[in-house]
């Protein structure tokens, strides 16, 4: 599931990613992104992976759709987690998100927030 994090503000959206991600979960993140982009030209996204299990196959289309719809509007992407594959996602995502994607370990979450909120 996706849960908006309290530190989200302005054009910065922080999202906790946990449990099993289903197709309908993208409605939450899509509506938050739409609201930000009504007011700002771009946004920054912090994704905090906490007890994430997996994403069901039926959600993959919505996942790809999110990237297609918002990818060029995301100025920075911070991935916060504790798995090697999450670090690789940050490196893989950089060309699709303005070359400003970065991985942070869970212990560095405050540093991630500082980085994502910098201009």
C-alpha cells in the first residue's frame, strides 16, 4: 500500500511503500501527484520502503502508467530502503526522472528529506 508521509509539503511528496501493492493503490499516489501538479510545474518524490512485500502483476500496468504520466514532471526521486535492489532502482530510474534519483538507507532518512527538499 502507499501512504502519504506527514513531511510531504509543497511540491514534495513522500510516500511509504509497504505490504503488497495492488492496482487500486496507485489511485492514492496518482491523486496526490495530480494535486501537486495543479499548483507546481514539477514535483519531487520520496519513496520510503518499509516492510514492502511485493507488487501484484495486475498492478504493473498502473506502475508503468505512473512513470509515463509523471516521469517528466518528477524533478527528484529519493528511494529510501534497506535492500540492494532498491538501490539499483534508484540508479535505473535516474534517466527517467531528470537524472536526479538517489538511494538512501533507512538510517539516512532525514538526509533524504533534506536532499529531496533542496532546489
